[in-house]
């Protein structure tokens, strides 16, 4: 299987039939309850290799919860996740059993996640942040992990921050390091959970720029975002969620300019008139 | 107000000078208060005409010599307490009933009984069970103090571990790290940073509480003061000297701790 970072020989944009092998990610029948609160009501999603999928919708629509179900940071109440051929069926009754946790770990090793709050390890330098998991989990030799880390740092434009500690970086730099940290595991799919929502407005651009490059180079990614302009530039497919269900999906131009469903139209109208209200 | 703009630098200097002067004045008064109180206390004791200067010069080095044992006992005890506290905290945070139960029992038992009783039981009572449990005084004292402080520090460690943001664990999980590795590499180093000032505080109170092990014959500061003062009927001098030694030790270690905290804050955080 090709990793997401393999240099693209061509722009991958439209997912043509030629690309359609088995999907890289397949979520089937994902349900999630928080107590009696039914947050996800049967989500099905297939993501092809090299495809960039963006999830949009109001806060509370379940998009973040769904993303966190994909790598089992939340155990789904029902359903299954398959990444790169590894399939795990939700097992909320035995969520902490050894076998289940080990299966989940196989999913997580194949996926990289970027959080809203960055979550860099503050007691480690940037380089240590990047080589920790590759050396400890994938058993990559240290020299090779360092080389890999330096390459990805360069890719996010922060080669010179190698030995800094996270506290000395700006929000945008932290998030770019977090992206590099995810890339260092050479995951099959990247999961982004509102990666620019915690950033000052003037720092959003540098992060989106990195993500756009990744999408155009053919990284497989699922992005929860409020940045509709970015979705238009970088998405292969946009999915609109409401009340834990997929309401509508399609190519970005169609979804953002001329959606079929009234609920999608309503969301876009409200979002475009007062983006802050929806983004909060 | 063109004039006022021109005046500004001069005004700022004036304000700065006034503030610096007021800071100096505060420090001078502060030092004066201490000197006056100490002089008054000294004069009061001297006025009773009961202080024996010869006793002081003769026995001060002997009592002060106990400071080494006091510090040794405190260092060993805090080390033992730290290990117990770490294990205790892991137990208190466990989802499994047995480790949680054991750790909670330990904390409850130790916090619910006086330290002096614990020292007596470990040193005087355990040998009644078996002569194998007869301990040298220092070992018994370290065991009792470590066991006692371990329980209080268990709660500090638990709070410290819980204070590490949840996002840290989530990020490590998302990278595929197993739970034990996450604890060792991600959570624990950050928790230790959080609890270090509290361990420092406990070390300083340990120096004072270690006086209790004089009761089982550990020849530390208080034991020596008693040994020197009681037979010669100079307990006033002896215990004042002992008090001053403890005070001096706590001042020194508070200073060390302050420096240490500043260094850690300056570090990579």
C-alpha cells in the first residue's frame, strides 16, 4: 500500500473509477450514545486511497464524535471500522479487554490524528515529539526516525525548530509540528479534528496551507472543519452531517454552491452570514 | 499639552526612583523587625539569668552534629515515601477493585492514626511478633516516617497525575502507544513536574517531624539536645539550640527548593 506521503506523480483530485480498489477506510453502521444521548445514528463512510473527505455541520452534529470513533478514542456503541484491511468491531461491553485494545492499537498505528488543541508533549523537544512513537512503536532505528522527522519538519516548514520545546512555538507552529508528528508514523489515513479552531485568525492560513499540500499530494484524509473555503480548495468530497446522520455528500463545488438538501442549504446560509455563531 | 510630552521621561524617572526607594525602605523595615524581635527574645532569656553561656559553647557543636542524622533520616524517608506514594497513587487511580482497595486502606489507616503511634508500633511492638522484626533505630524511624508520608503524598501524586491534561493521553493513544508506555513516557514525567514543589514542602516538614524518631533513640538533633540538656539541667539552652538548628535547616532547604522551582520553571516548559 502506498503511504500518504509518497510524492505524487500527478494531482489526484477526482476519484476516478481507476482508483477504486478496496477503500482505505470503511466505517459501517457507527452508532454512539453518550448516556441516553444518541449522538451518532448509523454512520456509513468509505474513504478511498488518496481521497480527502471533509465533514461539515453544526456543532453538536456529531462530526467530531464520528472522527474520534474512527480511531476508537471513543468506543462506538455499535458498528465497525476498517482501516487498510484491519477491521475492528465496536465492543462497548469489553472495551478495555486486552485483545480489543490490541486490535484498536492496530487501527491507531495506521491512522494519524491532529487535534484542535495540538496536544504536543510539553516535556519533549520537537524532535523527541516526532521520534517517540516511531522508535517505540514501529521500532524504527533512531537514526532513521530522526532523518524521517527532519524531512517532515522541513515539509511543514519548521526544520529550524527541531530542538525547540513546544512552549516556545506559536499556535500555528505547534499545529504544524503536530501534523509532522502524525506523518512520522507514515499513517494510511490522517484524521484532522477542527485543526484550526484553536488558532488566532492570522495563524490559520499556515496550517491550512500545509493541509492543502498534503491533500494535493494524495494523502488520504478525513477532516472535520469549519473552513469552507479550505474545503472547496482541498476536498475531493464534502459530507454534511446533522443529528448524527449523513444528510448529503458530493464534490465540494456542488455541496457548497448548489446542495440538494434544504438542511444543507440552511446550514450554509446561516454559516455564511455568521460564521462565528456556527464555529463556536 | 506639548509641555507635558516633553516632561514625560523625567516624570517616569521620578516615579521609578520613588518606587525603588519605597522598596528599599520596605526591606530595611522588614530586616529591622526581625532584628528587634530576636534581640528582644534574647534579652528576655538573658534577663532571667538562667542561660549558661558555657553550656552553649560546650554543647552546641554536639547538638548541631545531629543535623547530619536529621537530614539523612529525612532524605531516606522522603525517598521511601515517594516510592510508596507513586505505587499508592497508581492504586488509587486503578479501575480494578483490589489495587484501589489496598491503596485506599493504606491512606485511610495512616492518615487516621498519629505518626507517633506508628513509630512506636513499628519500633517497639513489631518485635513482640517476632524477634526478626527488631530493627535498628534509624531503619525503624525511616520506615515509619516513609510509610506515614507516603500516604499523604499518595494523594498529592494522584492529584498530580490527574492534572496532566487528558489531551496528552489521547494524543499518545492516537499514535498507537500502549497504556503502560503512555503512563511511563507521557503522563508520569509531566506529573512529576507538577508535584515537585509539593514534595519539596513535604521534605521540609519531614525535617521537623523527624524529631519524633528521637523517641526511639535515633541520635538526631532533638535526641542530642535531650541527652545534653536533661542530665545537666540545661534543657532551656539545649532545646533552644535544637529549635534553632531545625529552623536553620528549613531555611536552607526552603532556599534550595525555591532555586530548584525557578530552574524548572525556566526550563523547557
